[in-house]
């Protein structure tokens, strides 16, 4: 077991941190206020090789491991969670191609994403369906070698600016997960309607839109997963991207903790800095302890994915734990700042709003707990003798 970052990882962390401080932090508040899409920042990330993190070297990408990607996104998220979500969205959109694409698709799309500044989004969710992926209604109708898509996708991150979207749709809603297929949709195709930005509580710089699909013809070469394979591909994708959500949450929490340390040392009440009071010290100690635990769980989930180990369980644990840590830490940070914590002029207010999303997207905290409890209740092997007879 080794808990030390390699020299390459330390260099990558330094590069990402410098990028975050130079390019992201100065504009974080501006984009949050305006809800404008931070296209110049994302383009800069692409120019500096910090977009498309997981695209393998054979397609021109950096070929970062998932642990490496987590190191990068923690840094970017610590400067602005919303911008980090939009920067990492190319990794989410491209992951189904990396996992499930054929050689021609990988050569064509992955190489293009690396060589040109292109955005790729990911779409399972619909207006009436988020958690219950198998309950999707967007229809994929077979027409010879091709498919025709009809339906609406909702909440699609970067959707308004995407060149491609990996779209999950069903050949028959009655078939549930067995009917789901995956397609690479070129957003220039006839029938694709990218909606307007949907205003949000937090992470307001990340673009969130609906995507309408009306008789969108999908050529044979853009079929990514045949009916029945799409659901599995979606779940495999989440197992690879949920650790990164853990890393986003850690970056967000880390900044809230750092601001809290700063403030606790400066703000005085009753003639002493509030950081002298044990109640405040305990809050900060808990922040640090929980962030450390979240990072270890996140790295473990990412490491398992890198080793080719099934990380469905560890990624659910990491995402659920780190998301709760981000929410708790930012809540306590607002508390430490007192009235100033509630003002938009101080940074913890934004982090508090930004943190909430981690408990919702890419599978809510409840859904992660369902994944975990399914394992614990059905497959977990007791170390100690069973009480009475072992269940069958
Ligand atoms: C800002 C933002 C960006 C997003 N980006 C994308 C994107 O790029 N692509 C994409 O496809 N989707 C995206 N999503 C959608 C996101 O993944 C869904 O919102 C999420 O999965 C929850 O789905 P829902 O909103 O439909 O909630 P629902 O599924 O309706 O759930 C409502 C509540 O019920 C709980 N619940 C549901 N089922 C159960 C159960 N069986 N047991 C216990 N509790 C349950 C949920 O946890 C939640 O608390 C995004 C969402 C947001 C807010």
C-alpha cells in the first residue's frame, strides 16, 4: 500500500493548482453572478491539456489514470466547482466511447476532441426521469441500419455548447434496462434542439439545458451500444466518473475549510480570535478529518477503476461520503463566518450553494446508499459467525 503521490502526480497537481489559481479563481464569482458559460476558461483548459483527461494516449489524449484525473479536478474545483463541472464534462461525455466505442469511433471522435476544441456532453436524464435510468422514455426506433431518436433530455451539462452528446434512449420503455441503447449524437444533426440555460442554485457557471430530439437520424457508425447494452454502459460510465465527483466535492470542501481557518484566526469576539475557542477548533478539526477520509475513499475508488477492478461499490461510497462532507463542511464554514458567511461578497456562500449539487447529480446520495445497502444486505460476507443459521 502506498499513500504517496508519485513525482509525476505531484507535478500534475502543481500544474492544475497553478491553472486553477491563475485562470479559474479570478473569474469564479463573475461567472457565478452572470451565469454565463465560461467558454474562454474551458478553452484554456483544453489548450493546457487539462480537458479530456482520460482519453488514452493512442488517440492523442493525455491518458491520465482516474487517480490522476481526481488530482486535477480537486484543484480546479477548489477554485470554482461550477467551472470544474464544465471542464470535466468532456470526460463524462467521452467515457462511454472510451469504454464501449469501437476502434473507428474512438479514432474519429476521441482524436477530434483532442485535436480541436470540441465539447461532448452526456445524456441519460429526462424531465420525468433521473434516478430511474431504466425508466427513460426517449425513443430509439430502428430504421434499417440506422436509428431515429425522438424525445427530450433534461439537465444536460454543457449541452447548449456541445458538439456531440452521448445519448441514451430506449427501443421500448416497457423493456426497461433491456431496451436501452447509446448513440453519439452530432448536435448539428437535423432535429436536435439545444435549450436555453436553466438557472440554478449553485454551480451557476456550468451550462445546464434541455435537449429536444425530433426525428434525429443516427447513422450506423454512431451507434455506441446496441439495445440492452446501453444500460450497462451507462452504469460502467458512472463507476468511472463518480470518483471524480468525490474529488470535486473534496476541492469545494477544502477551500471552505481554508477560508474558515483564515477567518477564525482573524475574526475576534470577546477580545480573542474565534479560532481560540474550542467549539470553533472542533469544527475545523472535523472539516480536516472528513476531507482526509473523503480523499482516501475517492482515491481508492479511482485506483480500483485504474486496476480494472469492479469499483461500482467503492465509487458509490466515495461519491456519497465526499458529497456529504462537502455539504457539511460548507455549512460549518458559513457558520464560522457568522453573518458574513451569509453575504454574497464572501466566498463561502458560493461554495455552500455549489456543494449541494454533489448530493444530486450522477446519482443522488439516496441512490448511492441503495447501491451500498444492496451489497451489504445481500453479498457482504460476515467475518464473525452468523447468529443462528446463515441466510441462503
Ligand atoms: C445541475 C445538474 C446537472 C446535471 N447534469 C446532467 C447531465 O449532464 N446528464 C444527465 O443525464 N443528467 C444530468 N443531471 C441529472 C441528474 O443526474 C438527476 O437530477 C439526478 O440523477 C436525480 O434525478 P431527478 O432529478 O429526476 O430526481 P428523482 O429521481 O425524481 O428523485 C427525487 C428524490 O427522490 C429520491 N429517490 C428516487 N428514487 C429513490 C429510491 N428508489 N429510494 C429512495 N429515494 C429515491 C432521490 O434521491 C431524490 O432525493 C444533472 C442534474 C443537475 C441538477
